[in-house]
C-alpha cells in the first residue's frame, strides 16, 4: 500500500482588529470621519465644541494680550501661558457639556484629561508653528496672528478629542 503523504494546510495570516496595519487604520479613520459627517448629533457636538472653544479662545486671547503687551513676555511664552490657562476651562466644559451626553462622564476623568491634554498639545504645537510663521513672515499684528493660529488648529483639536479623548468606546471583548 502506497504511503500517503499528508500535507498540512498552509496557515493563513489572520489579522485581528487590534493588530491591524497603519494603512487599515488610516482607511478606517477616513471611513469613520466620512460616516460621522452624516450624523446630526456630530454637528451639534461640533457647535458645542466651538462654543466651549470660543470661551477658551477669549480666555486665551486675553491672557496672551496681557502677557505679551501688558507684561512684555515673548510671544511664544505668552502663547504657552495662554494655552495652559485656557485648556483647563475647555477640558471641563467639553467633558461635561459637549461630549457628556455621549458617555464622556462615564469614563475615568484622569485618562480623559491625559488624552485631552495630549490632543491639545498637538493642536497647540500646530498653532504655535502658524503663530511663529505669521509673526516672522507677515505684518499681521501678533495678537491677531495668535487669533488666526488658534482658529487654524481647531479642526485638529475637535477631531482628536471627538475620536480619541471623549469617543464612545465599547469595552474590550465586545
């Protein structure tokens, strides 16, 4: 009787969702943003986020102007001081009002604060780059340049906080 040679099936590479590639992640994020734009509650959150940001914006500009014009602090240091003062106000209002109805208050405030500050720092660095560019290459007044830089960084701040800081996440294993 001829000896049968059994060949084992070639194992297939299976990627679990938590092990997806960065290309998969980029596509997934792109789809989530596209789908999210179709949901009315996301637009309401954006309006609330902008209202909270508006109050933080006023605080930021006032503190910046006071530090820069009133105390003679360098524009980068003044922007940093203004950022720190405004970001605490923004975190509280975004956690409780903007994203609160969608589960933000149900998650650990410390983790959210760490994520919020991470996103805020990323947006701050973008705004700081824009501020420096405007101050050094244009004749725009420095306080106006600060105002422009904050507005330019707002979309990054919103998307980062919506999707990462305050995003509704199902418990692992679900």
